[in-house]
C-alpha cells in the first residue's frame, strides 16, 4: 500500500486552561485541530493546484502566506450568509480543492470539559448511572450559563466547589420552572446531578493536553487501514508539545515544518480557521445577552438563512 502524507494545524490554542484564560474577553471554549492528507504520489499535483489557488489571492497574503486570518470573524457573523463577494469567492475556491484524493480529520475539544473531567475523574459509569453524561451536562451548563462563581471555584478551593455547583443547579432549576415546557429536560438533568454530586478531585494540571486530538486521529488511521504514513506539524519551537503528544499516543514518522514551505500545513491552517470562525459565529449568535433570557429558547437570527445560490452551495 502506498504511503500517506498528513499535515496538522490547530486554532483557538490555549497553553494553560486557568481562570485568567477562561474569563478573558477573547476566550473561546473550543480547541480545533485539523489534519489533511493524501497519498504521496498525489502530492505534487495537489501542491501545484494549491499554489495556483494561493497565487490568485496573492494580494491577501500576510508575510508571504495566505492564512485563515484573511477572513475576519465579523465577515462570518451570520455564517455564509454574511460573506461578501470576495470572501465567498475565496471560500468557494478553497473548498473546491477538496476532492476524493484528500482525507480530512478534525477534532473539536472543550477546554472547560478538560478541567471538569479532572475534577470528576473518580466518578465512574455504572449500570444505573452514566457519569460521562453527567460530566457533559456540567460542562454544557458552565459553557452556556458562564456562572462566575463556578468558573472561579474550579480553581480556588475544590472543597467548596461542590457547594457552589449545588447552589448553581438548585437556583437554575427554580428559574427553569418558569418555562417547564422548554426546560423540562434540563430540570431533570440538573436534578439528577444534584443527587450524584458528592466530592471532587484536585485539578492535576492546567496545561492543555495535546494528546486529545491525536487519540482520535490514531483511531481515524486505524479505521482507514492506514499504516504507512508521515505527519508534519506546524513548527513550534524548542518545546514541541504537539509533536511530543503525537508520539505519546503512538503515532510515528512525525516531523515539523515551517508553514511557509508546506502547502499541506497552510491548507490545514485555512480549514482550521474557517471551522473556528463558524463555530464562534454560532456561539455568539446563540449566546444569551441578558440573564432573564436564560429560560427562553434561543434560535439563530433569520439573517443566517437569507442566502443566495452561491452561499447555499
């Protein structure tokens, strides 16, 4: 079987998931990792095609590279519907590059969930209780409602954290009762959490775990039956945390390269950035502006759906 060449990049990277990080104005909870790849005998043709694409947008390059930052977050405020003609053309040309020869893997991981899993690592599934579902519900509640005392309590005093969680879920259940038709499922979930909450573990590390994305990628390779491959990572510097993580999960033939010299890394960067901006736009559009809105259904504004044929395609 022929060898595959894979290229990795990421978006919304946070080295440390501490209180300062998750309360920063520009914080986004999702970490996005993207890997693109192809058979090595297809590389020359794909690189040539990508170079032609980049040359068309020479005027949008920054420091010699066409990066995902060329599309601003505001330009995707309403998803593809808010794209102007120039950005729509760029995205059309970029996405058209992806044909049956190109494999794509991407992972989206919650940074707060990473901390929650550490705090509740001793909570194990049983025949009666799905503790993974509980951890997910707690994470979703914190990300959605962003209770400041909970977000601080995760790091300050784990002994008091259970009390803070119980107070939050009890209070939210009372608020939800004002709209039981919509919030009945959430009331049930939060009530079960209150029954299960007992104790928490200490956070072992606030350093982001880069292994997470590569665990999924290794499974992807196994599902595809790919054993002969290389993976090239955007150059990091002396720490090489990403490369070390890939090694820890058992990947091989790992190297780093400057994105200036690698069309594959630039392609992964562009895709990671687009996914990130779309997820951010969805998050911003569905975010509650006022506390009293929390018991109402939040839906996307109709501006997301006013699209022409090109935007829809």
